[in-house]
C-alpha cells in the first residue's frame, strides 16, 4: 500500500487565503495527501502567498531560502520534497519565481487550485510546472467538497467564498490584477456548500469575497440575486444560526442588504465597511468612487435599521499626496463614526498599480507617526466599545474549549471573544452570557441561564437559541 504523502500549507494574508488553503487540502486529500504541521517532514509544501501590502513577495523569498535547506536535507534522506508557490504572489510574479528560486517546483495562481494534482505530476516529470491563467472553467466546479470528519475538525464557524475578484480598481490595490474580474458563484452551489457544512455541525457562515456586496450570482429562480437575497435564503437552512459577510465596498450597499439586516436575525449586526481615508481629495486619488459623504450615508442607512449595528473599517495612511490636513480629516471621520475596531496600514506601493507611479511620496517617519495616531484613536474606540458590554447580557456562539481548563470560548455578535466556565456540550450553541469583566480584548462572564437540555443530548450539539426562534423551522 502506498504511504500517505504529507502536505504542509503556510498561508499568508486574507480570509480568502485561509479558505483557499482548506480547499487545497480537500483537493489533495483524495490523492493521498494528509496535513502536517511540520514543513521539514512534508512531501509537499505550499506557500499560499499574499501580495496586498509591503514586502509580501520578499517574505516569500526568505521562506523559500529556508525551504531550500529542508529540501536538500530531504533529498539526502532519499525523499523528494515538492515546493509550490500559490496565491497572489504566484499570480503577480509567475515564472519570475522559478527564475529567482529554482527550488520551486510548482507555481499556481488562485484560479487554478483544482489543477494542483496535475501540476504536481507535471513537475515530477518536467522539473517545473506553472499555471497562472484565468481558466475559462469554474474552479469551484472541480474543487471537491470537504469530507464530514474534516468539516467537523474545522469547527463550528466556516468561510464560504461566494464571489472573487474586483472591478473597482482602487489605484493602490493589486486585487483586480491578481484575483481578476468580479465573478459571483451561482446561488445553488453556495446553498449546497452551506447545507453540507450545516449538516456536519457548522453553525456560523461568513460569506467571503474581495468585494462581497457586489455579489450578483445566478439565483434559484434564474434571475440575478444580490447579497441580501442570498443571505435571506441561507438563513432558512436548518442549523445555520449566524451569517456574516466580508469585505464590502460602500458603493455596493444596496437596499436588499439593508433589509437583510432589518429582517433576518441570523445576519449579524457587525459590518466591515472599509473607507480607506477621510479626505475626499485622497478618496478621489484612490479612485474609491465614493466621497466621505457617500460613506456616512451608507453607515446611516445601516444605522436606521433599528438594532445596534457596529462597524469596522480599513484605513491607509500615507497615500501619495496625503497632507496633515487630509490625515486629520481621517481622524475626524473615525471620531464621527465611532468604530468597534478597524485595521490600519501604511501605504505601500504595489508594482503595476497606478498609485505606484505617483510622485508625492509621504516620508516613512510621517507614515509611522500618522499610523500611531490613528491606531491610538481606533484602540480607544475599540476598548470603549468592549467596556460598554460589561454588566450587560449578550448572546455568545460557543466555538471551542479555551486554553484555561473548564473554560469555553465563543464570540459575541460583534466578534468579541467571550469566555465562560461551562461544559463542552455548549459548543455550537448561542447562549446568553452576563459579561463581568474585560481582559485585553476578551470578555469574561458567566452563562446567564440554566442549561436544562444539555445533559439530555450529549454529543449531539443541540441548538438552543433563546433570541432566535428560527431554529428547527
Ligand atoms: N498599501 C497599503 N494598504 C493596502 N491595502 C490594500 N492595498 C494596499 C496598499 N497598496 C489595504 C486596504 C484594504 C486592505 C485589505 O488592505 O485598506 O482594504
Ligand atoms: Fe482592492 Fe477593495 Fe478597491 Fe477592489 S474595492 S480594488 S479589492 S481595495
């Protein structure tokens, strides 16, 4: 019998890469590959790379230097170690990677993961294999679904890609080049994926896409469905208690999405809506296609829904030409909106993007200083937001045993981690928790209701959701 081959994937960057790494495992599993945490014993190491910021490609090359040593050691032991570079650096740099690092056997772009087994076979025959085209066929049609035990091992919360690529062409961003044009998966395929996940214990789905609220997939009635209609349909799948989506563009907030937040309890009241800058001049230079006024109006539409919706965002400081006045406008916008959290980055020029040609560079010192000021403001908003839950009762979806014995950790609607002392049987359930204190970013509390049904159904992960009566319908 052939021994299983060991696979190690190192993922960098966004949620899409985390999801893609899982799909690579699912693709290679039927070809005899099993996951390993140690690269040095792997028969195949895949670097699932990110090109969005900074010296992402440099990180890849230094990692490849380390892998070269491991590969040589494996060869000394009479073992072949294959090395593949996947993800957005693979897409952006293509054959350049094999020139710079001949140790690489396979280069595969994000649209071609379903071809990995053939590419490996080709590399073993010809030395190298490369595929970075955007093939005409839909890779999702060829990516095998995860097996039930694999789904269970991945926990109760899962990503599902519903959309890939972006047509917005913000001047700083590589995504339209590395991930290509916007493509939406058909609703029927997404429903199949979500049902399979729900059947095997998944309770929370985060729909992901580079511009997820631009989703416009073929609906079950043959018409094009927007994201709000998709959310409405997925909320009816038995077992699914929470739905999230990420990442959204302010211009693509349509009425169906607002209605989804108003009408569907499963749609979580936490919206990641990147604005990037609070200066209209910089937004125009970024080709964001919206002003700060448009952004505030989008926020207001969510807020008008009634329930408390919290927001997070992405910011770039030091975009070419950003003055102190522009930066202050960003601070003013943050102060005005009030975020539950946000990511902020120093601008880094990406080769091939229009902004990389812009001349008015902001100095490294100014960037550092602005980033520190912005992060201080965001941190203070985040801790105020977290502190506000002390003394309140919040719904928590429990995910797994925590590091401290006896403690179970879950997440609130706003993705805050929350810890309680409780039996493991609560994993997979939403239960009310009385929040007592805050430890860094984590909420600590106790279950606010008795657990009468838990002992009755050990191991079956019953869903008791006092605030959500849809379950079981
Ligand atoms: N420099 C800095 N930050 C960037 N982002 C995207 N491209 C760049 C860049 N060239 C940030 C944006 C985006 C997030 C995913 O990464 O804020 O929303
Ligand atoms: Fe990049 Fe987002 Fe702009 Fe698309 S909308 S180009 S993914 S920053």
